[in-house]
C-alpha cells in the first residue's frame, strides 16, 4: 500500500543516503487529505533547509508536496509535541451529484437542518470522554491496528463550528487537543444524522455518556476530511480555535 | 478517446433507444472543466424532465453529472443560441507546488504583478479582432480541426477581471459573446507574461492589431480553465458580465 509517509521516507532516504523514519502529526486514513500536515524525521544532511525542501519536493510524486522544511531540536516529535489540530470536513448538500467536488466533498443529498446540527455541535464541543466516537473494534481490526483499551478516551474539542447553508457547501471545522481514531468522521456522521432529522440534537449528552460506538452515527466518507493545521504552542492553538 | 459529449450521447441512447447527437454550448478541450455546460439534444421520450435527469445522471460515470434537464423548442441549439459565456481560469501563484490544487489550478511560481495584469486585461476587453489569440495552424492540425480562415475573428469580451493576490490563488473571469479556439487559454498565457514582467501591458493594443498568433503568449494549461455559465438572453448576459 502506497502511503504519504512511505513516499516521504523514500525520498528522504534517497537524499540522505540513510534509512529515515518520518513521524506525521496525524495518522490520516486512506482518502483523507492534508494541506497542513507536519512531520518530523531525524537524519544527517549538509543541505540547508530551503535547499532540502526543494530537493525533497522534486523527488515527490504529483499528489504529495512539501510546503517547508525547518530544523528542529533533537527532542521534537511532530505527533507527541502537537497541542492541537484543525480538521475541516466538507459536505456537498446539493440535490445533484457534483463531479467536480467528488474528491474533496462528501455528498449528502437531503437538505440538512443546519441549525439542529449547530445545536448538536455545541453539545459535542468541550471536554468529554469520546469513546462513542472512536472506531469500533471491527474497524480497528480491519485497519490492522491494535486498540489500547487502557488509554483514556477523554479529549478536549476547542471548536466544532459549521459554515455554509443547506443545499450548498457546508464546512465543519473541528479543533481538538487530540483525536481518537475515526473520531472526526464519526462526529460528522452523527451530526449529519441530526441534520437529517434522524437523531435529536438533545440526544448528544446521552450519547457521550453511553461511551458506546454502536450508538453513534456512521463513519463519514474519508474524501470530505482534510487536516488543515497543527498547533505546537498555546498561541497557535488559540489561533486555530478562533479564541 | 473518451469525451463528455460521447459519454452523454451513449447514456441518452440507452434511455431513448435511438441514436442521439448532443450539441454542447462550448467544445472544451481535454482537461478543461465545466460546472455550467449546456447541451441540446433531440429525441423522443415519455419521461418527464426531472425523471429523465435522474435516469441520465444514474447512467453517467463519476466524473460527469447532470444538473438539470429542461424541455426546449425544436429550434433550440445550445451552441448557436448562446449569447455569452463565462469562463474562469484559476492560477496557483504560491512558491511551492500545491498537490491539492493540481487538477483545477495552473501553477505559476514567480510572484505575479497583478496590477500590470489588470491593466493589460483592460486593453484586451472590448470588441476586437482576436486573431492573435486563436490556436495556431499547428495547434489546429494537432486537434484535427480544419480552420476556417474566412470566418471573422472579431469578438466582444464584456468582462476580463482578475481576483486574488500575488502569491496566492488568482481567478481570471472572462465573459464574451463568443470565443475562438484556444482563445481564453492564450489570453491567460499572455496576461501571465505581463505579470512576470516579460511583456508590457502597453504592448497589448499592438498585439491585437498585429493579428498574429506567434506574437501572443503561450497557451495556458487546460487544467486551470472552467466553463462556469452560458447565457441565452440579454438578462443572463448582463448578469454574468456583472453589468
């Protein structure tokens, strides 16, 4: 299976002549986009950062690109040091299929009740145990990931806002200090059910309390999801949280 | 070669049981997008327009879709009856490659002088002979199209505006009563040269007067171009021209 991580590792290995391991801030699923992924890697090079960025970018395929390369302290780890992430989920709520949006938007044909979705989103934000919104045991097995049941599922969502109008493009912005696997897509799948009138906004507190993935909505399609930005200090976090 | 026209003709033939010829308002080149293409076709059907739209859409592949189907008088012809078209050309002017924009934007790395481009665009708009901006004889041959030298190259561009800022996304909106083959992409290729300082905005009137394709800029890549809307009456034309 071709992955962004593997593609970047190969390119860095060619440049540095050593085996390089790349740690991305977010381990996004297949089909998920990223315009602000951050990754750390440790290797020796004589190249200055801008030269390295150019060399690396030149070796990457058309669908993977490097925005910038920066030197970091030995201790820096893109995933462990992240204090927040902004994900954006795009929904096409038009009556008709939109071929030009098909790789970036998840289609929902039925006009959504955006006000109800916003009310539900307000209940989902905050500090909660999000066990109801993490991948099910079956999904974990399908991905070949071992689920660590001992780890806490408590996270803080600093922002969960919805822009746009029913019948057109909707954008859901989700900012959190950390995310369980499948969490953003399950939050979206649940909010869409609220927008479709298949679940009441008032049911959200009970759904959180139940800590049971089977009670939440379906996992929304990968294509609609994009990792927009990763924050590494409180100022950056405030910026993406819009505080 | 797979074309949008051929794809729609096949689907309509399956539905109607007869051979159907589809006339698109714009014969866009390979790689050019359309979110507002209009096409006419003549065939017998008992289906009401909304039912036909659904049946047709269901038969089309993922990258072609139908927005709506409307009955029209026998005399209606999507190309001949069009009184204006709005094309939008998207440029990514960032320093780095943008993989997520690669299918919809043409990349131009060097920061563009947008003010100079706007001055040149103002000289290009209006009623002119656009011979300098139509495909060259070699391009016509490569496309297998016979050029009709006797036809006038005089067209009216009602609008040629540029939104956005250097270093980011730029959108060029072009509204005209008709377009020569390759005209929008050659206009854009020439405006980009102005933005790069390789051609003065003041040279445009002379370029128009020369009526010589060899003196204009290169044909900009197909990926950046999108047919946004076709107008069929003066009100629609005023709307897309922003008058």
